C-alpha cells in the first residue's frame, strides 16, 4: 500500500522522488514512552531553531 509523501518543492505526491529530490513522510513517528532517540531529535531541532534565529 502506498502512502502520501511530501515533496520539498511543490506539495504532496505518491512518488518516492519528486523534482529530483527524495520525498519525506509528512506524519510524525509513532509515540513511544521508551523513546530511545528523543534526546537526539530535540538537540537537532534546537540547533536548527538557533540557526534560524527562533531561539
């Protein structure tokens, strides 16, 4: 079964690649109370926000 993907350039598609780039999954990962990598995701998001001047 195919799922909808998000193109970084245009919008949504069902293709794995669009505009020469790989599409991304628009849904967040499933919640798990035993999130082993949550700390690392939060560090990356904080770094990205600082680069954008949001923090």
